[in-house]
C-alpha cells in the first residue's frame, strides 16, 4: 500500500502502543541518518517498530510493507525537544495567548476581546514581552493591575510574561489572593509596588505562588484536554519526543495512564517539580508503555530569567545597578537533595540563567558528588544537566566539561534576548552568553530545546537560530557574537543524539540505524543544504514514533 504525503489529512492522535506499529518502507526523498560519514540511503524499512534496514532500494521485499513516498521531503532521525513544558503548550491552546503582542495596547485589546467572548470565570493568559513595546521606549513598561482592570473590569485576570517568571494580576485577583500593601514577598520573589507601597500587580518569580490557587486548571478533564492539545501541537511540529521540564508530580499518573491508553503519540521524558523529589528518589526511575513515558529526573531552580531581571548575576545589571537578580534556593537547601538523587540514580536538572546562577550550580553539583563519593572519578555517568546555561563566565565553560555536565540550551532564546541582552549585561558579559559553540568546543554535550511555551516551539526556528544566530528577520546586531553559531551537523546532533544521550537512551534513539527504534521526522526542506533564511519557512510533513505515523501534513 502506497501513501502520498499530499493525500493524507492530519493524523492528530493515534494509538501509540508498539503493538500498533506499522511495517513501513520509506523512500522518495533525501535521508539523513545522523551517523557520522554515513552515505545517504535510498530507503528505510521498519518492522515491528524497529529499524530493520537502511540502504539501497531493494525493490521488492519478503513481506507486504506500507510505502511512504516522501515526495521529495527530507527524512531525519526523530527530533526531540530537549526542554519544553508540555502542560504549558497545551494550555496556550486553551487560554488567552498574548504571544506576538506588538504593544501593551495590543495586549490589552486582546484581553478585552477575550473577556467579552468569555464573560464568566477567571481569565488566564500568557505570552507578553515588554522589551520591544513602544511603551517601553524609556524603560521597561510592564502591565499593571490598572491596565488589566481597564481592559477587563472587575475580572480576576492573571497574565504571565512569556518567560514564565513573572505575572501581572488584576485588582480582583490581588484581592482574592489577599495581596495588599502589608504583604511580604516570599524568598526568591518580588512584589512590585508604587511610590505609596501599593502593589502594582506585577509579581516576580516566587511571588507568583501567591496567586497560584486562582488558576482554574485543576479540573481533571481540562487538564487531560491540555495534555492532548500539547501532544497534538508537538507532533505537528515534527517532535517525536519532549523532555518535559518541571512536570508537575501530581500529573505523572495521568501522563502514564494516557500513555497506556494510547493517548501519548510522542515520547515524554519527565523532569519533575521539586515537590516530587522525595517520592521519585524513594521509588527510583519510572517507565510505562514500553518507555513511552519515562520519569527519571528532578528539575530545580536556582534563579529567574534575564528579561525580568531575575537571573542571578555576579555584578549588577547594566541597566539597573540596584539589582543582581534573585536566587531561588541556597546550598543548605539544595545540596542534600542533590546527594539523595545521586545515590538513587536520579538525574538532576537545574535551571540557571545568570553567570552567578550557573557558577553556583556547578559548585553545588561538585560538592554533592564529592560528599557522596569523596572523589571526582566516580561522577562520570550521572548525566546531570543545567537548563538554559545562558550566561556564564568563560572559566565556567571549562567546568561543564570537567564535571561532565550537560548544557540544555534553547537557541531561540538568543535571537530574542539579544535585542535587550546587551543593555542588561553590557558588552563584556556577552562573551559568555548563549555560548553553544564554545561549549561544544570543550566537548560538552549540548542539548537543543525550545522552552515552549516561552518560545513558539518550532524545531525549524530552533535549528535556524543555532546555525544562523540571527533573528527571524535576518537581523544580527554587531554584539551578537556570531562566532557562537554552530554547524548544521552540530545543530542536528543537538536535537537528535544529544537528547537521546541526556535521557539515557542513546542505544535506542537519535540516529537512523538498524536495531534502533523507528522514530523519524521529515521536513519539506533539507536542513543540511537549504539557504539559512529558508529554514524557518519550512514545515514538518511527517512524524513517526515507534514505527507509527502520528502526524502527516495534508
């Protein structure tokens, strides 16, 4: 049976169990195996969910195979999003999306329209970024409760910044949460106030917890719908797997049930929230549905984000000398947890963006490992990670290599952040900013991801950002450090072999080789040869997981 990519409609969610795997022969386009120096094969044959043959077209086979004609598309090993928030991707589809708002006025107009269309209940939204708004010409202009009140009078409104490290609450939301002039900000957070001491509605990092109970996202059916939406979006982008960062511990049983019921079309590798640390350490790694959902890591936070000035720096921000950012934890709090995880074989992933944040995590990782082993040779295969690793002192790049720490980085952050990072950091600190190539030169494993819904989540945007280091308009500022762009081969590894290694599955995933699982991504462009500017204009046309087609572009 022959299948044409142009003839099929989108396949959103299909039974995901290996038993449902198809026997396939894929040909009709360029095939990149991801294996160094390997020739480009003519066909790939899949049997029982595994790659059975890679090579010249045999013409006929011993059994009936479903043929997929690539029609000139290009096949790659399955792309894995090495850092994303699956729940947030789903909720973005179901709530107010402020992504791309060109001004505060536009964001508030979207809020007004949403409030009119949804006249009851709290309003939850996310995606605004103030850095390029015209209202921020003379300094950052964050939305305030007064702005939200004018756009949606009397409503409980929570609008999150795109980076997930700040939220603006309406007056009704502040009142419902009991936040007033007497409220003290929790450690690691900040409540913005006006000259009289009254909260403006802007809550930074840990202060967001004060309004968390106002979110209506605890409804079990709504939560399942959000995950279904997240799966649908990721599969349509061409992702065959996602490293789910800050996966809520309470949601792990739901994800496992969905996988067992065939509702998880792509792979999920969970790094759970700290509230699940003790339980995961006690139980050890979890895996269901033949590895479709694996839970093996814990995600911690050491600081905030650069855009909201929460990233922890050694020296004050260049555009705000009154702050060096915020620390979310301390050595006394976190090192004992690191030690327990190390003893139990649980992977650790820690969010660190600022140069001080990254340096502290490296210090604490080493301390924990030394405390357990008393010597450094025993730390070799822990595969601990630092998520983002955005800004660091060049000397700390070498420490990533010395300690075998994985750098989990999201290339699109650079092409967005570099519009404001020079102002935040000054020129000297840009030498260690978004330093993908420098880390690779030290033989550090660099995992590529998207951080969606902080960013759009398209693998082609991430690949483009890594190899071009330009924004989507082709602009590159004089201080963007173009030498940190990576080669196309290195970028491919960032989204295939590196996440396979970072999830302890390099023997199963990451390349197109006989015996590995049949995970493939096909795009309508050849990422290895197409002009750089054309990369983000392409589309995923085929997503295959365990030999099962989970998405085809109509």
